[in-house]
C-alpha cells in the first residue's frame, strides 16, 4: 500500500577509499527532485566527502545522506539513521 509519496533511495557501493562527491549530490537532487518529483531522495553509501556534505547543506531541501556507520547502528538494533 502506498500513501502517494515518491521516494527514490540511491545506494552507492564504492571502495572505502572512494567517497561520494558533490557531483552525485547535484545529480540526485536534479534528477530525483526536479525530473521525477520525489519528495525524498536518500543516498546510502560508505562515506561522503566534506564537499558533498557542504553541497547538500546548501540545497533548499537537503537530501538525506546516510553513511555506513549510521546504517550499521540501525542494523545492530539502534535507532534508524537520521542522515545529515
């Protein structure tokens, strides 16, 4: 059953030394929000660069950025990841 909201979850599987950069933030925001009209577009990955976090913070409606630590805490019985 759906409540009518559009949500697109992006999972990025990169090597631990290769973090998600700001270009991904801009791409997901533009594609999922503007083109697909999604209300939410969380990105789940191992980690984000500081530039990606800054780019996200500067958006009118920041995306939900969830890193592996937050996801791991949730899987271990902690509270759901809030993202950044």
